[in-house]
C-alpha cells in the first residue's frame, strides 16, 4: 500500500482532474444535478438497521433457533426479514447480492453450452404420479388443488416437467444433442422444521440444470463438464468447496456428488481422506467405516453445508416420459440425462457463515451489494469544510471507473459521527469504505480507505483512490 500511495501521487494522466471539477456546483446529496447520475445515498435505502437482539428473537419466535451466525447477522443488519416459518423477505441488499450471484452462474452455465429456460412453479400431479414421486416424497411436497379439483405441487425440483417438455419435441436428432437446459427459480419444500434462516427454508432460490445426451459416455462427459463449471464458480467466489460422493436420494440415478462448504454449523457429516482425493458424505459409508476405501488411510470427519448437488440419471426419467431422439442409425433412442442443482440463496447465507466475523458481515468480493461506501464529515464538526470533497470524489469515481457506476453508496447521515457510520459500514461489509475526514483538508487531500476484506487501512490521494478502485472486479 505504501508503494501504491507513492505511485498515485505521481500519476500525470490524472493531473487535469481538479480542472475538470473546478466548475462543480455543490448540491444536496439526495438531489439530482442536471447532466449527472443520481447519487445513491444510504438514508433512502429500504434497509432496517440496528435491530436489537431481543427484537430479532421475537421476530423469529424461537430463541433457541438463532444458533447460526449467518441467520443472526442477516436479521440484525436487515438483509432478510421473517415472513412466516421458513420464509423470508429478501431485502434490497440481499437481492443485489443474489442478482450478482445469478449473473455469475449464468456466465458459468452458458460457457459450457447451457440454455436458460423458465418453468412453472405449479407442477401437475400426474407428472409426479408417473414417476411415483407424488407418494415417495410424501409430506415434503406442498400440494394444492385448483377450483376444478386438479391437483398440483409447488415444485421442489423439475425432473418430471423438463423431461415431459423435451419428450414433446418429436423430431429431435442426435446432431442437436447435448441439451443443457437450466433455470433459476423459487423452489418449495415443506420442511418439518425450518431452521438457520436461508440455509434451510420452505421457499428458496435454486439453479437447476437438466442435461440430455445421446449416449452414456457423452452423458458422463457432460457430468464432468458441469462439475468443472461448479468448481470454477466457487473458485471465483473465493469459497473452498469440497466435492464429495453422495447418495442419490429421491432424485435417483446411478451417480451423485455434493459440493460442500466445510463449516461447524453444517448439518451434513463428511468423511475426508487427507492422503488422497477421496471425500464422501458419511451417509454413503457404513457406520463402521474408518479407513478410506481408496487408499486405506484414516478418514477425518467434518461438517459441511451442501451448496450444490449433481446426479447422473441415465434413462430413469426419459424412459417414463418417452423422451427420445433419432440416433446415428436413424432409430429412436432414449436420452441419457443428468441433473445439477445449486442452492442460490443457500450459497449467499453459507458464504456469510464462512467468511464473516461474529459481529460483521463479510461477502465474497464479487457478491457485495455495494463495493464502496463513502462517509463524509459530521455536520458541525471541524472537518465539515471537507464535505464538498465527498461529492467531488463520488462523481470522480463513478465517472472515471465505469464498472463502479451503481456500486458506490454515500452515507449521508451526517447527524451521526464518522465513527458510528464506520461501525455500521463494517457490519454491512462493504469491501471499501472511504472516509472524508481531517486529512481531506490537506493539500493535496488524502482520504482514509478501509479495505474490509484484508483489514488494511491506508491514506490515499484522489488519484490513489482511483488506482485502487480501478482494480475492483464487478460482475
């Protein structure tokens, strides 16, 4: 950072900035100036703050359930708000983070040939009866009847629906395969005991992909391709995810893996071999299994949060719905299928669980709702003369660093001290907090920059701030 400060002072290309801003007319933070983008100010954000712990407990109704760090933090800073048991309002900051995550998922899925679809949440009972899952999944399905007495469920997953859709296309050729069809939608499961906030709820967002191949060999290649895309996604998020062997459960098929984030609050028990790459969910191993089946070395046990799941289905569903294509010999053949899930809202909560401190949220850099928070001086303080520089800096950043347009938030609550606003900013986990304080009155002005994810604090000139922020990646 010392070297960065030195380089920033010497940047000749930005020497004209003060001249460009010399005609700037100061204005109130929440008004629009003709020709400029409206500044985003904290006072106008719909974001409940400063909830006391007793309020949080009464909102959830069961004090014993607030044992999860991510749930407690997300409630306290107003990222989520309880609607009913296992269902939450996702508030603006959370929606922004989720939209960024979905964009990342879109990039990874489309990079391997994924095509995005959107299927109805209402799924007809006859589709589920055809696969026997109407009864097999039991009370987990949220069921309802329409006014005509027709039965539906609110889809927890869409194997039946997508297979019936592809089966309806009667002229598919092997030349068109593989199909990798995916969606990001709300899912519903009637959890007997929802807990841990977004980690286990009745309504949640999931990315589910369904693949159709012309042979078992091609389907396995697709399986490894999608698993590789999952690895890439979690690497970009900076999350250490472990791929473990898993049970196929009610989805079915012949091969399955989970992507697990190791963390103490996790509900899954994992067996990992430190000597080789073997890892498995304990439910797939016998209770007496203590050695790795691959190398016979000792297994270590840990807990994890499942954030992704992959299945090789074979023809389990395509045979029921007669999902066929014309093969290279001109004959009808059943499609080989796979399905692949990512818990979108669960990834958000799990990332907060893994990265955050006990008191402050920390985001994966690419998912932070806002990248930068600007804190101007308190009204009536000795530094109030530097207030105008805050507006200059805001406009300077958003005009000179295009990727940060819409990513800079101004904490205009100038009736509060800088310290109180910094404390709030620390809780929310903005990757960069810039304080316009006493040293902003120096010549040249210096700004106090808090790099939240590294814990570094540096004083930079306006040019130095620009050089630092120009390196920020935004989805």
